């Protein structure tokens, strides 16, 4: 590798707390607010219940209003980088999203619900273009990822308190008790577990040339232990799936160019753990989550009951959508100028279905095209960054089957940060193309 770029990689792969603070201190306030928001977002989300007192007292609502103001202010203040393939694909999809946000406002301009959906649906648009200004190189990406690791400390503290001391809030589902902390649902726990796992395993690869394997494994060990503790207490099928897939991806990359011995070691430890705890863990923690699906596959239950009844819900909702007039089918439910929030929010329990309802067939096609364009950027990335992109896609796609990640703000913070780095021009990407583990 070129010595100049090797030196850059050494600098950018390191991100101690003091170096993170130095990076943060160099950012102007119109950009600095985002990593600070990432760090404190779990605390903000834990105070969601204040909305019952007044929306004006709810930190998530206040953040939801301030985020577009700050992002658009930065876009107006700083020069936007050259539009590449990802930017153009995002722009095409954004036009449909913003058009439907406009239709929502026309339907009920003075409603708090309309404002809430306007902010949620438009979040990916202004956030992505803001992040294209913030993330100019690998150091900026690492600064944001490090911010996510710091934010996970609050999640870990709440989780340990709930498990060892007393649950703060419990949700019953499929005969299991799910802890959900001070958050609105268990998805918040799941998302941060996945973010921390993706970031820690990525740093394992990106720091190969500056830290010993044992040092790099400490972070993964800590994150993995807290993650497993969370998994067996939140009982969230999508998070189980994504967690295991990211571990499998991590092992695959180790076998290919990293340390095959580590991969075999992890598989051996996992095998020993399963042989000792496996039967009880599967019977108590996992079987209730997939019991209905097993009944469907064995012919004992109707296919509508797949995925905890989500398939039946999608079928009914899609039947309703197919009966709408052609313009609504092509451009989305907001074109009806009616109450359609149950279709364009979390009610669909599938992000692809939700995007179909929110932006129509045309919008869904543009969204899928966007994902393809971003994924193709992997050929310009270094090996470690390619792993991060794959892990991010794994999280996004598999969560999208049963959750609606594009309207969960923290999920978009992480995903669009990786997308923004992937959208950097070829001249910037080539610096890292030859970086290996």
C-alpha cells in the first residue's frame, strides 16, 4: 500500500476517546450537533413518555423538529459535494417522498399527527444529504461509529439494571416477557445491540494494522456479551436473526482474509455453549417465537399466521391497496387526501410494504434501485469498509421484513452514515480500496 495512504489509515483507524473529542472539537456547530445527538439519542428516546403530558415536553418530538432545521441550515451554509450515482438515486426517491409529505400537509395541515408523519417520512431525505456534508473521509465515518459505541453505554447500563435489579417495563408477547427499559418498544434495544455489534466488528478489521488481535477482540467480547444478555431478554426475532447473520458475516470475512483460527475458535466455543445450554435456551427463549411458523410449515396452521400473523395482515392491506385508483397505486396513499396513517406508519410491520403504501409502486421501485446503486459501491471500498456496508445491508433488509427501520431515527442515523461514506466520489474511495485486514 502507498506509504502516504498507509499513514492516513493508521490515523483514521485509531479513535480513542481523546481523539474522538479532538475530531468532535474540529467540527463547526452546524455539523457537531449530529454526533452529539447520536451519543444522547438513547436518553432522548427513553423520555418519550413525556409526550403524554404535552408534545412540547417530549424530547423525541423536540429533536424531530430541530433535526431538519439544523440539517437544512448546514446544507444552506456548506458546499455540497459533487453529485454521484448514489446522490442521484437518492434524489429521485426523495422527490416522491417529499411529494407525498406535501399531500399529507394538504390533507390536514394543522394536525399534530400530520406534522409527526411529515418529520418521520422526510427524515431519510434531509439526513442523507446532511451526512454527505459531514462525512468527507474515513475519519468522519469512524467518528460517527465511535459515537454509536458511546451511545450504547447507556443502553448497556439500562439493560444490566433491568436484568440484575428490576425490569423497568415489561411487554407480553407470545407467552414471553420482554423487557423494554424506558423505551417505547423492544426494537430500540435491538437496534442498538446491532449497531454496537456492527461497529465493534468493523473496528476489528479496520484496526488490524495498529492493534493486536487480543486487543481488538476485547471490544467485540464486551459488546457480544451485552448483546447476548439483551437478546435472551427482549425476545425479538428480527434482532436474533440480524445478530446471528452479522456474526456469520464476521466469521466469513475472517475465514477469507482475516484469521481463520479465530473463526474456528468462535465456532468451537459456540458449539460447546449450545451443547451445554442449547436445549434449554432454544426451548425457553426461541421456540415460542417460531412456534406458529413451525405449525404453518407443518400444515397445522394457515399461511396467514406466518411471522406472528404478519403475512395475513400484509395480504389484507395489499388487497385494499390493489383496489385503489391507479394514481394512488403508482404514487402512494397520501394522494387520496384521506386518513391513511395506519398504512404509511409502523402498522404494516414491513418496510417494503410501508414504502409501497407511502410512495406507491413508483416510489418502491426507486427505493429498491437506490439500494442496488449503494450496494454496487462496495467495489470501490476497502475490505473493512466493504464488511461494514454488508453488515449495514444485512440489518436494513432483514429488519425491513417485520419492522419499519426507515422511520426509526437511530436506525437511519447509522445506515445513512454508512451510505454517505459509500457515496463518496471514486477519487476518495480509491484511498481505501487497497486497505486489507
